[in-house]
């Protein structure tokens, strides 16, 4: 098939459809988490995350098997890397963000977690012992100042509605830890990208996280199953997280990074927070404060500086594109 024949309008619409999936689905995952844990009946973050990891992990491994991407043998080192990064990303990173959803608006969480591309680029620079560029330093400072505008006002004023009163400092701390550990896991998983299919690596990561979370639940005597009588909205949100947020969106993102140049493929890093805030505001009435809007603008500016602009150079892009590969 010739190049011109391959670039048909249908193909163009197909790849833009995958890009839209990445924008909308990954931008709405924290909204779905908020719906799941809000109840009644109550679904604990531990229950939600445990079952999400079990089902999504099995689904991804099955997808790898039927697509012929599941290897007959996996190196012990790669298996250990999957286990460690799975714990960092899905137990600590995404798990703590899920825990924060008990006391914070989904828009607040997605704004704070919008710092992930900045943290990832900084950690990559430190681990590579590379001197950060002026652009990276400017982006880091813009992101940190923006994060301050998002997380500090709830701690200073009880009138800020984005975080439940009395939980502002606690929520801010665990979201910072969540972003940093997710970013660290993203960087440490990079050697897997050339040896395992993304669906295989993500499936092993999620199953490893599921084992850890199940053990934590047993130790803390948390019931494995939530209460009966879940609402239709809770069930739909959970299925969305498992099917769309884990499997379908991962496949779409793989298509995106193969079909677009780095500058376009990396735009999800600053589109997702906007989508998340807009959906939380529209569907749950989570109107962010003025300071949070300013903070989000600064975070997105920082993300643009450290991810989108450097993406014009392929080496910088490779360090940034793994930010949410398995989100």
C-alpha cells in the first residue's frame, strides 16, 4: 500500500478518534472515582482500587494474550520491575489519589495531579544526572507555584469548598506523594517499553498492585466486597474505570503515539486537567475557586514548558511520553 493510500480521510478520522478518547477518558477518571466512593452505599477507596486492579489487570493480560503480545517467558528482572512500578503507580500514586477523593472534589484532585508531567521530567533529569535546562527550571517553578495556588487556599480558609473542612493539609500531602510516586514509577518502567507490550506490562503492574491491596485489606480487616445495593451511577462509574480508563484508553494512547508527532501526542498532559475540571464542575457542581484557576493555568504552563516544547526533540519526548502510559 502506498503512503498516499494509507493517509485516507477515514484513517485520519480514526486516529483523531483515538486522540479524543485519550483526552476525554483520562480526563474523567477522577470524576468516576468520586462517583464510586461518594455513595450511599459507601465504597471504600481500598475496595474500589483493589477490584479495579484485579479486573483491569486480568482484562489487559487477556488482551495481550488474544493479540499475540503475551510472551511465553518473562525475564525475572522485568517481572520485578513491573511489581515495583505497579506498587509505586497503582498502590501509592493512583491509590492515594483515590483515597483523597473521599474528602476532595474531583476537579481539585485532577488539578493537583496535573503536576505529574513536571515531576516526571524532573525525576528523569535527576536520575540521568543531567543539568536541567532553563526552560525546565522555569517550568518546574511555574508548576510548583501553581500547585501552591491549588492546595494552599483550602488549608487557610474554611470557606473553600473544594476540600472537606479539616482535611486540607492531609489531602494536599497525600496528593503530592501520589504525584511524585506515580512519576517515579513512570520513569522506572521505561526499560519495559522495549521488551514488553504495553498491555502486558500494565496488566502485570495492576495484578501486582491488586495483590498488595488485597493484603492491605486483609491486615486492616476491610471487607473485600462493598455493601449491596450500589447505585446505577456507581456501577457505571466503576465499569468506566475498568474498561475505558484502563483497557480501551491504553490501546488508544498506543495508537496516538504511533500516529501523531510528539508535539500533538503529548498534548494530553495539559488537556486532561482541563477536561477533568470542566466535567467535575458540570456534572457534580464542583466550581473551583479563582485561586485554583490561576494555579491550574500556571501548572499547565509548566507542563507546556517541560513536556510539549522539549517534545520537539525526540530524547526529551521519550522521557515525557511515559507519564501516563498506563494510567
